[in-house]
């Protein structure tokens, strides 16, 4: 939240982000989903905090809100899992422990 945002705008962003995170948790349980909504910028950022807080997807907010089936957010979450070679299922500890890392210890995603 930016300091110059109104409390109403911040609450709306928080509400939308929470609803989208619930969709991801329902489809891909036990992952640490990060969803950030920026009304002013018109975007939604989706990350998986277990895999990387830096890499994820940016979606247009207008498209996400128009998608009554939530396919955009579900597909973004699933594709993020696949890029780290994780199954599109609930969190798998054994699979997670076997992910490859770079020299800095960050998990390596496919490009």
C-alpha cells in the first residue's frame, strides 16, 4: 500500500487480493501464495513465496476481474508451479526438497 492511497482503496486492494489468494489456495493447497493488487497500476502480481518472492506473474486487473471462472489466476498459479517443476497439486514436501538451486541458493525456474 502506498502512503498516499486512501483507506478505501487499500481495503479494496486487500479484499481483491484475499479473494484471489483463496482461489489459488483452493486449487493448489498448502503453497504460500502471494497476491498483490495495485488498483492505480491496474495489475495483479502472483508469486509463490516458497519458491521465490521475486519471480511470478503480472496480470491485468481488468482481465482478472472480468474472468468469472478464475481461469487466469488459476493458470498463472499452475504455470508458476510448473516452471519450478512442481506438480499442479497440493504442496509436496519431498518434491520441494529436491528442487535445484543456483549458487546463491535460489530455486531455479524454467524460462
